[in-house]
């Protein structure tokens, strides 16, 4: 299984300051030391903001990926080398995809919802 673009960008952010919000609405801001493919993160020199607004300092923290709501990464990552390798789609490719999407939408619209054919109740199957 290959790693997706968001995970690659997260790995690129190692060594930079990031902000992590958890599912219980606590916010952590600090230096990202490590990140795993399942979005587990290890951060150092972290300021932790509780739900009530109280702020404390934590030296090191490990946050499980399944407990993370979202991560705010620095804007400088838009210039990351991995984005240089990706080529934007050509105009012809974009038009081709749009035409295919319109064709599928018309097909769905004209055929209606997919359901099994029904028989009249008086018809006996042999």
C-alpha cells in the first residue's frame, strides 16, 4: 500500500512548528519531531491549550493519530520538492474528465435509480 500525499506532506513538516487539534478540542503547538504513516505525531517544546483556554507548557508529547482532528502545517510547505514532481493536468485532460463526468451524470439521470425489475402481482412464475 502506498502512502498518500497528506502523509507525505506531514513527513515533510518534520522539524517545523505545527499546530494539532485533538478530538476533545485541545490544541497543541510545537516542533514536530516525528510522524508516522498512521498520523501518530511526536512533538517537543509544546504549548497545550485546554478547552477552557488555559495554556500550559509540555516538554514532549506523543499524540495518537486516531485522536487527531486536524493538523495545521506551515505555509512554506507549498514549496516542498514533492509538489515539483507533480505536473498539473493539461487542458485536454481536464476537458476529457469533465466530458466523462457529464456523460455519467446523463446516464444516471436517464436510467433513474437502479432497482430490480418488478412483475405485476398477478403474474405467476413458472
